């Protein structure tokens, strides 16, 4: 296990609790609306990377996608499989790493990765974006969020790699690496993509994240 890629260990514990399940059960409407635009253009297959308990996986399946969900947490994958099976949704769930995706080249029309890929350092993020490009079809849509340097946690703790911090002794997942970037740095990471939309969103007070949509060029 790469010591910079460990946050799923904490999320596995969080998602095993009822409180954790409830807190991460609602899909972001922007993810769903972007998905509808992909469906209108004839897209059919979606991939949710870092799917957690499946809030976006299930929402996309319910509007008409065939969805593959991937997470490093066994707990999350089991929950997704159970819910999708109960609803008879076209979902397959996989345990795996975001920078080593177990899917064929050009397999997907829409790829979502929400509050996930910054759990590592800049090199892990770049490898992951390259994998996103590999598994998306030409013209496929990417919806991605990243930690902004406006986030209150930026600069807190120990910098273990450029822009990457851990907070020793912290509760939750902040004990694990988190990568932060500004707009120029983020655009530089998106090699192979044409950026359509980029906004710095305050998901909750002082927690700023980049939200972007981009097309595989």
C-alpha cells in the first residue's frame, strides 16, 4: 500500500455506521443534471470513481445509465451492490484503486469523481487523471471535484509533498494525505481534457472545493 493512498481506511469505518451512511446518501444535483446532458447526446455508460456508498452511482442508474462503481472501501462496494440489487438497477461495483482502473480503454461516456482524488499527493492525482482520460470515450464527459487552496484546512499540519498535508493525531480522514491546488495548477493537471466549467464552491462553511466539467479532447 502506498503510504500516500490510505484515506479509504477511515472511510471504510465511517460508512459502516448509520450516521456515516446518512451523511453521504444525497447526490449532488449538478452531477445528475450533467449526466442528463450526456444521456441526451446518446451516452449510456457511466463510471463513479470513489463511489462511497453509491449516492451518485444510484442516482445515475435511476435516470438511465449503466453504471460501474469503484471504491477502495469494501464496505462501500458491498452497500452499493446491495442497494442496486434491491432496486434491480444496472450497476456493477468494484473494489479498486483510482489510479489503476480495472476497465477497458474508452469504455465510458461519463465519469464522476466527487471529493475523492485529492486523497493522495500530486503524483497520485496526475496518474488518476490519466486513467480517467484512458477509460473515457472521445468526447466523454468528466465531472470532478478537488480541494481548493481557499479551503480552511490548506496549510494545516505537515506538508509531506508539494501541496499535500497530513494532520497527525487528527480525527476523521485528515490524518491521511490531502492535496490542494489553485485554478492554474488544476488546469495543468487536466492534460487531455478541454475544460468547460470551473468554479470554487463552498460545500460547507470554509470547505472550498473546485467543481469542474471537462470533455476528453
